[in-house]
C-alpha cells in the first residue's frame, strides 16, 4: 500500500512537472519542407527568424538585385537628388538591354516615375539602366552607390557589379543580406513601398503583369520582388501583413515559377498560423530605474531606443518573462542613449529577444559634497 501511494505521488509530480515544462516550450510543428536552395521566414517587426536554411551561403541574386537599385533611387528621391518628374533621355545602352524590358525607345524622353514603374512592376532591365545613368551619370557609378548603401546597411556578404542582376561571378549576396535590404526598403520608404503591390503597368501600349503571382493568390501579400536566371533558379521575396503582423519570406533557387510561389505561401501560412507578434514595451517609457552614483540625481531611468516587438508561438504571450542585466556600478555623468545594461525576453529557458538598456536622459555629475558621500557609500556597498 505504501509503495502504491509513493508511486502515485511520483507520477503526479512528474505529470505536473511535464505540464509546466510543456507550457513554457514552443509547441509548434517543424517548418514546412521547401524545395529550394535556401530560404528564410522572418517577422518584420521583431526580427525573429521562424524558419531558415543556408541563409549565409553565397547566392546569385538575379533580379532581386533591383531591390537595392530601387533603394538607392528612393534614397535619392527622398533627399532631393532626383525627382519623380525629371525627364530622362534613354541611352543606347539602356535600350539595348536584354532580358525583361519596359520597351522604351532609344533617345526618347521618359519621366522618372514611369521608369520606376517599369523597374518595380515590369522588372525592366532597360528602365533600370536608364534610371541608374540618370541618378549617377553612369551605371558603373551607380553600382558604387549600391555597394556603399549595402555596407551602411550591414550587408556583409554582398557585392554588386551591375544594377539589374545580370549574371556575373563577382555579383553575389546572401539570403540574410536580402532580408536586411527588404526590411530596410519597407521601413525607410513607407510612402513608396505600395508600388510593389501594383499588379500591372502599361507603357507604349504594352501591358505587363507583375511577376509576383502571390499578389493575385494571397490578399495578405503586398510585395516584393521576383528574380530568375538559369543559374540562379526561380527566386521570390514576399512580404505579407495579417492582423498587424508582417512577415517576410525569401525563397532562392526554386525549380519553377509555381514552385517559388508555393514555397513562399507555405512559409507565410506557417508563420501566420503558429506565431503572433506584439509590442512588448514602447521606446518612450522607462523599463526600470537604477541607482546613479555621484550624480545630480540619484536615479537613472533606463529604457529602449526603439519599441520592442516580441514574436511567440500563438497562445504563449502570457508565458513571456523579462530578465534585466544592469551594469554593476553606474556613475555620473550619464549620457542619454548610452548602454547601461540589457533586457532579455525569455520563454521558458530560451531567450527569444534581447535589447540594450539605454539611458533615457543625460544626468551630470553632482556637487562635491554629494560625490564625497557617494564615495563613502560605495566603499561599504
């Protein structure tokens, strides 16, 4: 009888332990199998990767290159370097470009905005080169700008040699870098990003449809870009928004146009079905206050430089916990924006997000007497 009771108690304890453990783990299935060379699914706001394969492997970007071309052009438009109503004279080089085209005529005059539609919607190589020449004087000079922007964005595995994605052994990137670029494009140019949802565009009485099939197949999708060469395979970067959650998927090296679309839909469906993203803490409110020694004030508010978004498995939001790592001794002067610790977001034993804690204001050194008192207190602290 005694052994039976002990056995029952042991099993109850084991059951409760397992229940607690399971409640704190991510109860989601494995990511879908994708028939491609590499891929990545990421939440736009939190930056959390939900599925990935070979994201640092060097790849040929094909027309995905045009995302950087567009980024540079929008940067120039935003800062007044070029204007949408600028008139561009089409060079013979632009006119002779092969591959996908807008069908602009040599020596014709075309406004920048129309060329942008030819670049974004029709993926026209002719429009791309014409815009590059207008923005920087030559395509070669424009490519230099592309690489400088890539460096500033932290795209460490990327090198461009042309503006279109025409195959070249020295023209390469990675899936991780393409995600950095895509997020920057959506974040930095919200006014112009809706151009990527335009389904077709007509120029010179020729109507061409956007090659992104998901714009017709999935109402959540509002961009971004397709790419294809024989050596690169079929590639697709997709961005979709549902219930305030935005996901970005990248599929590279698929075997067909339908294959890249199906793979992208699988990833997006997986992310929206099994995960949710929420604003965990705003940037304008302190996370905590800590003791500041030898300062004009005794307390220093610490917060975040930007709103923290957290992605968790659905239904697990309430299981999220915080862990603060604060510098051991903080002395004045304190500088606004300087890091003084770290905020960790944990789900069970796993850290799912981490952000620096920064001073929310500058606080100068205190007077001689207060510094003297704090020196004594620190000796006994």
